[in-house]
C-alpha cells in the first residue's frame, strides 16, 4: 500500500496575467515508512509538491491519494480533518508560537482534537519532548532555545498527533551544518523507531547519506528517482536533462 500517490499532477499559479507552471505531469508513489528526500534547486517546485501532498493546496490537474483514498476533490473541512489526524508539518523557519513554552507548542495541535483527553495530551507532550531530547526544556519559550532545539520542538509537535506522514520543507535550511545533520539524524531515528513516513525537501547533497528514497526535481518536472538498498543506490532517470554539462546543486 502507498501512503501517498500523486497521479499526473500539474500545478499552475496565476501571477498577474501570467501562468506559472510550478509542477508538470508529476506521478509519484510513496511507500509507507520511507525516508524520502525531494532534492532540487530553488524554484524547482519542492514546496508546491509538499503542499499538494499535505493537502494544503490543490492540483490544477491530476489526482492525489492519501492512504489509498482519492482526496483530490474533498471539501476543505474534510481535508483539515485529514491533516489534523494524519499529517505533521515541519517548516524551515520552525513556526513555533513565541508566547507558548516548548511543551505548550507540542500540545497545541492536540487542543482541537476532542478525541484526545487532557491526560493523554500531557502524556504525549512528555513522551515526544523526551524523544527529541528536550524534556528539560519543556518550560522554555522559543527565544530561550537554539535553532536546533527549536526545530526539535517542531519535530515533537509534528509527532504529537501520531501522524502517518511528516512533511518537512527544507527543515535544515536555517541551521548550521552540524546542527542540520543532527536534526536529520533525529528524524531518521524516529522514522526507524516509529515507522512514520518522512518526506522532506532539501538542496543539501548530504541527505543522500541518510535517506532511502530520493526524488530529484527541476523546473517542475521529476527527472530522477532513487531507491537505496543497503549501501547501494539504484536510480532511474525519467527525463533527459537540458544539458549534460549542467552542474547539480
Ligand atoms: P521551491 O520550493 O523548490 O523553491 P516552489 O514550489 O516554491 O519552489 O515554486 C515553484 C515555482 O512556482 C516557482 O517558479 C515559484 O516562483 C512559483 N510559485 C510558487 N508559489 C507561487 C504562488 N503562490 N504564486 C505564483 N507563483 C508561485
Ligand atoms: Mg520551497
């Protein structure tokens, strides 16, 4: 079973009187439990693709399936409910609420879940803050935490709903190299321990070392898929690239 299926998806934006084709004929099947990197230069369509997978935005054409359900034409409130139960988000700029403590930030997405009682909320906050190594920082506000710690709070917040999928849009872009690597390692450990599917965008080459699925995108077109088995990568080129001498990011 695929946790996400994207079938022949196009996404156009209207900018003034110009149409920007952000994604063109994307087909992508994502297996449950993978640690998938979407790699491509700035402007290639990574955020657009993540927003479609996260049901934050809708395709101009094509179909999106989450857990084998065709969600393409679901009404907004049904999509909001799907997101609240199944999809966790991690952002480049962390997006923590500055007036809330680390614990309150992690608890926040659970507050509108009536099926989760207060005791269970507290249990999850403790558990996931512990998992990201921040038990001692529960009462700190974001401005009392380093960048790496803030991103770890954001990871705990994404995990709190116990989602099937975590989407992370360039989660290491605002971190120094060492901290970024630590954050990726943490995400990878959680992926292995909990089996949560991680889909993240990056223009960092080093993610190859950690991911087990790779999608390369350029100008809104997928051009390479990679699958790791053991230490070996198998790659499939989907499109001939414009220029053989072009350097990759
Ligand atoms: P990336 O995340 O890889 O940098 P994006 O998905 O943000 O790329 O953008 C892909 C393309 O779509 C770019 O050309 C960008 O300018 C355009 N784009 C993205 N969002 C919008 C929008 N809301 N309106 C118009 N154009 C957009
Ligand atoms: Mg982006």
